[in-house]
């Protein structure tokens, strides 16, 4: 059995095991964020999270990817004034890619899953909508969904474009920042994302979940975030050779999945 077969088989077993479980008996949230040199946007993003999580039961799990700017200082100051029940700050000296970093945060969150089953993954440069947490939770409960997807707004230097949950799921083009994921989907080792890719790990995950029989449900009219499609980000590196290599690697694995 190859690596993809092992992952999809594991997701299938998790899906079957939790089919009739009351996965939303508790309404607590985990806000999970990995950041590297994010001082330019981080304070505003954290403020948007604070507004979104007002009057909810939540913890935050933050990963600092060896930042050389004020990222760590900003999150440490935030941890002292936030109304989150707890803020865990993990400092990574070296991670091989974003997938590994995100998976490390999800593994840390396993200790909270009993009371905080709702995982809200956020990027350190995307503003979160005030209605994301409650809106997605209400519809996840209604639809008995392990993973629910909301609307989002694509933002770049030239324009903003509204993306609906329905079109996002149809095309499987969205990020974790548009979702609420129940912790029952997180493997025991935390490895939700495929660590063999250096980019597009979220797009690959949706493909893996679909092959595994995990249903993703669209939320009706719940705005989740303003996605900052900035240049020189991980998914849009300035080095064209690296960008092309990452995309080809993702496409090759996607093709393997399509043949399963």
C-alpha cells in the first residue's frame, strides 16, 4: 500500500467510525494559526479573530515558524489580553514545510478535542469575518457535517471577488480559512495535511477527503474571511522555477488520486 492509499484508507476509516457520533455535542473552538514573519498583518488578523470569537468558548494554538521579525512578540502580547481560555505558543526552529507545521498544531490540539472540537484554521495575513465561528457551527450542527465550507472574498492588489461556498466545493478551490473542521477528522498523529508537498497542501487535502468519502457541506451565506492573495506568498512564490515545481508536484499527486 503506497502513501496515498494509506492516507485515504485512514480517512475512510475515521469517516466510518464517526458516522453516527454526536460530534458537535460540545461547542468549543480551537483557533489554529501558523505564522512566519507576519508582523505587517498579524495584529489586525488577531483583532479580527478576537471579534469573531467574542462570547464563544475557545482556545488558540499558535505556531511561530522561526520568525525574525516581531511576530513572536505580537502573539505573546495578544495572549495576555485575549479572552481565549488558553493560548498555546509553539516555537518551531525548523519545519520542512507548511504541512508539517500545521500538522504539529493539529496534534497539539488533540488534547483539547473533547471540549473544543471545532477547528478554525486561520492564516496570519487573512482577516476573519465576525460571523465565521457561529455561522459555520450552526450549519455544521444542522447538516451533521464533519467539515463545512463558507463563502470568502479573494483580495489582491487590483480587486476583490466574492467566492461562494457552493462554487468552492464544486471546484475544490478554497483554503482551511474558509472551513470549520470537526476534530474527529484529525488523525491520531495529527497528520491531516500531506507532508510530501511543499505547497497546495490544502487543495490536495480536499481531493484526498473526496476520494475517501468524506462529505464537505456548503454553508448558506456565511462569510468566513478576506483571503489576502499577496505576491511572494508560499502558494505564489516569486521564484518561477519553484512555483512551477511545486505546482507540477501537486498535479502529479492529484492525478494519482484521480486514478484510485
